[in-house]
């Protein structure tokens, strides 16, 4: 039996990287998935993923985009069961290097986005129930000098996850809200970050990032997809307000 059979999901940032891994795992488990991303043309993505994949352009920092996407999916499928707030940026910078504009960009893309997504999801799911999965980061629990805005934005996601779970619990709404903290996952964002950190030798930056965990390799988007399937499925019916670390041991590593 497919673990998400008949479920209707939205995955933001689903065109590439971790989001794409989550979309592929959701489709394999029987869900219908709206892939929400910045690409103007979603036809190639829909063609690659099959008839249960729908693409929609959604800028996660824009409240009106959220409303339009939820309305469209709800009209088409009758309900929405799962939201994965995945879209994000890794834009870095220390307290001296980062500008006010950097801070605002990171906070809007990584934290305001999740706030808007959770608002839309709670509104859509309050009668029928559902699951929200927020993609935070191991850096939201353990920061670094060069991560000031990024870590703060992901710590905000973790706190917001708990607040949404508590709100739904207090009102008796059948909505669970959980977070995943990925470690270093092999995606375009991670490779772009490595190229910026070590322009002449990105492989050295990737090796250094790999060494931040204890498993000895990078994680894969499908491994985050597997964790998201669990949290979205009935197997996690008693799990809410939780953080699932899928980080190759990054958080507990003794540097
Ligand atoms: P990628 O950049 O590879 O993919 C992110 C996707 O989100 C892209 O398709 C991107 O579009 C899209 N996106 C960016 N901004 C917006 C926006 N405003 N509205 C809608 N879509 C948007 O990133 P990853 O897959 O690596 O990361 C996914 C999430 O996982 C992020 O939240 C990230 O912080 C988190 N994470 C990643 C880790 C890693 O090692 N990769 C580690 C820990 C957490 P476009 O390409 O057009 O910008």
C-alpha cells in the first residue's frame, strides 16, 4: 500500500534539489503533487514527472501567490492534505559581511515564506486536516560565523513549527506541523555555496562540508524525501512540533 495514496500535496522549491527529491518520493508513494517554484515554464517538469505532477509558479515571499496556488489546487483536487515548505536560499555572510539587504532577503526567502505557507495551509486544512513539513537546517540548531542571517532564519522556522503545532493542538485542529533539519545535501544550492566559498577548488569546500558530519558522505535529496514522506504520512500521526535531524550526525559532531 502506498503511504501517501490519494493525498494532495504542495512542495515549494520543488523544481530542483531537495524539493525535487521530496516531489519524486511523494509521487512514488501515490500522492498528487503541486510543484511550486520560480520557473516561468513548468511544462518540462510536468512532462518529466508524469500526470500526478502539476507545476505552478509561486514566489514563496508573496502572500498573493500563496492564496492563488492554494485556491487553484483546492479547486482542482477538492482539498489539500500536505504542505512542504522547502524553498530557500543559503545566502551567507558574517555579522560584518552581511548587509541589511542580505538579512532581509534571507529572512523573507527562508522565514517569511514559511510563515505565509503555514497561514495558507492552516486555513485550507482546518476542516479536513493535514500535515505541514518545514525544511529548516542543521544550521538552525548549530550556527557558524559566516551564517548569521541563514542560521537565524532557520532557527525562526524551528520556533514557528512549534508555535503552529501548539496552535493547532490548542484549537483541536487536525493539523500536524513538523520540521526536518538537513545536513549537507548534494544539490545545486550546496554546490553553488561551495563554489563561492572556495572559487579555485570547490571540491575542497565540499570535502570540508562532508567532514562536518560523521557518516562520511553528503546526503541525497531522496533521503530528505524519505523523511518528509514519514512526517506527512499516517505513520507520524502522533508526531507534531518535532524536529527530525537528517544530517549525517552534523549536530552531534564534536568539532
Ligand atoms: P536549491 O537552490 O538547490 O533549490 C531550491 C529551489 O527553491 C530552487 O528551485 C529555487 O529556485 C527555489 N526557490 C528559491 N527561492 C524561491 C522563492 N522565493 N519562491 C519559490 N521558489 C524559490 O536548494 P536546496 O534544494 O539545496 O535547498 C532546499 C531547502 O533545504 C532550503 O530551504 C535550504 O535552506 C534547505 N537546506 C539545504 C541544505 C543543503 O545542503 N542543500 C542543508 C540544509 C537545509 P531557483 O533555482 O530559480 O532560485
